[in-house]
């Protein structure tokens, strides 16, 4: 892993951060305060009977048949990664964030599968994710958690919660009640449209040839203060390949991770960070796809050259909070990231206080830096 990254570092408290990096500490404190305030508004913390972050995590745990102690309450099966990011000149014109400055920025992160079961077979998983922490020298960091899906299935925190509840197995049958899901879908045409997009897409053969999307809208703030609504993607530079369902079923239970380790042993893997710019009238709702002709700006290139299991890597004790944003990148009026930030914090607190059994992806399969 890059030398200035503390392996297995717990999230430091503000006092420690202030000693280490006052700029970063202040930014995180401001972000946390803004996040808490915003979610109080969005999620109803101000009125105790409305939906709050604990309700989300409780519901997600129930839907999953109970918590898997020590693991993330979603995206439970994962592996740590490290490498670097270099910003590109066009990116600097639309965001003043230090990460786009052009210097080599150390990166740590995590690939995962979205399900809450840390021991699920890879062939049963349809959503893969990339989480990153970009830490430019002497400047605030940027964290992101992005999925390989064409948008999100819902546009509001309430709809996300209602969908989790509708998917929860009935204790009598051990299966979700189809009537509840039908009722949810009848109220949410955006979820029906999302499911059709999911059915039409081809799954990438691995983490290394997959493209990951912010899905949520954020504001990029240019050096002159201009704010632009964007969604970004990490687009694989590796040629895309896919497997048939039968080929996937025939693969070993952890094939996505084994194949990633093998691929990185052969050499670094790269992604292009591309921002898509909204045009006036484009909906800032995570379930709504923007037209394909929107302007795209290449913001830089990500290189991943190290993969290591959660047991010894440095991603386990990290909360990839989507609102840990540096100056130059700001939340928009998309309500989902505010909810995510609060919910991830609850999931992080719960798992941090638990004993974690070994992950399915064991250390002995970990690849060495190439
Ligand atoms: C209201 C909507 C959402 C809720 C309630 C939710 C909930 C969660 C929870 C509880 C975790 C575990 C966090 C932890 O313990 O560190 C998580 C992880 C994650 N979520 Fe979400 N999520 C939401 C939407 C999204 C969206 C829109 C994306 C991306 C497009 C996303 C991507 C991820 C990723 C990549 C991780 C794993 C991060 C890691 O590897 O640590 N989520 N989510």
C-alpha cells in the first residue's frame, strides 16, 4: 500500500486529526455537521416518529435474516485495493478539488458485491461496487462509493426504505411476500424501469473490466465558483467481457476476487474518471437516467496495482461516506447521499463494535504488489 497510508487505521477522532492535518479535520467536521443537519431534515431526525438512520439499518438487517456481525450491513463481501489517481487538465476547468491538480494522488479502496451476505457465491451477485479514498498531499481527501448499476432503483430515502421492507422475507414462508412487492412496484414505476434496465445489461466478467457510476448527482465547483451538476463514472480501460449465466455458475464461489487477484498480479488495472454534465431540466433523481448525449469531461485516470484481503488490508475500518467531499465537490439537492451518509455511519458504528469472523476472501489468496 502507499507509504503514507496507515494500515488498519481506525477512523481517527477529531483531536487526532487536528494534530495530523488541521485542514482535513476542519473539512471533515464541517462535512459531518452538514451531513447530520441535512439528514435531520431529509430523514426526520428532528421528529422522532419519522424515519432515521437506525431504522434503515434495522430494516436492512431484518431483510437479510439478521446481521452478520463485524461485516458491513450492505456490500459485505469485499477486498481492499490501493493505487493512485492523476487528474487531467479538462477536469481542473470544472472542479477546483486538489485531487484533479495533476499530482499523483495515493488511493486506497475496496471492491465489493452489494449483498449483505459476506459468504454469498459470486455467481449469485448482480451488483458490484468500487469504494475509493483519494488522499492528495496536504489537502482534504475525497471518498466515494459507486456501483456498476444503470442508476438506482429509487430516488428517495423513503422509497429505498419501503423497498427494503417489501423485500423482507415473511417469517411464515421464509420468502418475501409477492403481494407486498407488487404493491411497492405499483407505486414506483421508476423501480420497474430500473429492473428492465438491469435485465437488459450484460454483467462484466470481473471487477477489473467493470464500470462504476456515482448514480447520485453532485456539484463540481470550478475555480471561478461556477457550480455544475454532474454524475461521474469510473470507466474500465480493460476491454469489456461477459460470461453466460452457465459460465458464471461453473466458476468457484469467490471467482470475482480470485480473478481480480490474478489480473492485478499481471499488472496494474486502469479506469478513466468521466464526469457527465447535466443540462437544464435534467432530473437530479437517482432513478432517472440522463439522455446519452450529455457532455462528458475526462477528469483523470485511476490505477489499481495492489489487492489485499480485509484481514490485512486497510479498507475494513473505513467508512466510505459519500459526503466526505473536498472543496471543489459539493452535495446537490439529490436527497439520497444525505441518507447514505447517516446510514453508513450507523452501519460503521455497529460493525466496529463487533467481533468480525474471517472474510470469505482469505489472506492467503492475496496478491502481491506487482
Ligand atoms: C438510501 C440509499 C442507500 C442506503 C440506505 C445504503 C446503505 C448502505 C450501507 C448500510 C452500507 C454499509 C456501509 C458500511 O458499513 O461501511 C453501504 C455500502 C455501500 N453502498 Fe450503499 N446505500 C444506499 C445507496 C447507495 C448508492 C446510490 C450507491 C452507489 C451508487 C451505494 C454504494 C455503496 C457502496 C459502494 C458501498 C460499499 C462501500 C465499501 O466498500 O465500504 N449505495 N450502503
